[in-house]
């Protein structure tokens, strides 16, 4: 932290100003905490599938909840392709039996 503060002072970059970066940082930290907690419950293969499909769910959420964001034909095709690719690549991961994880 000290090195970042020194670097920002020499470049004239304000670190502590009132904007929405604190909210974004807290949300990102919450995402990392959820990933860490989730890895104690499922395998890394399943978590990778969830992480790689997250942009698809974000695009669909924007399409449904933000009035100005509409998906045209090309992005819809890309979303379908990504879901199909995730499904085909993770087929073995979801079809294999996973032994229950034990807590230490």
C-alpha cells in the first residue's frame, strides 16, 4: 500500500476522491470472497464453468434490465455459441460423479 501511495503521489494521481470506485472495489472483493467460499463446496472445474459463463449472464441481464441495452442478432448468436461451447467443453465435468467434500 505504501508503494502505491508513493507512486500515486509522484504522478499526481488522487487515490482518495469521492467517486464510485469504492463501490466497484467492494463488489469485486465480494465476488472474490464468493469464489473462495464456492471452491470449498464444488470443484475447480465447476467453478471455471461458472466463471466463463458469467459474461453471458451479464449480457442477458443488461438486455432485460437496462432499457437502452438491446442485443442485436450477432451478439445473440455469440451468446448461443458461448453457451454451447461451455456445455460441450464441460460435459465431462458435469457428468462425472463427484465425491462429497469433507470439511477439515
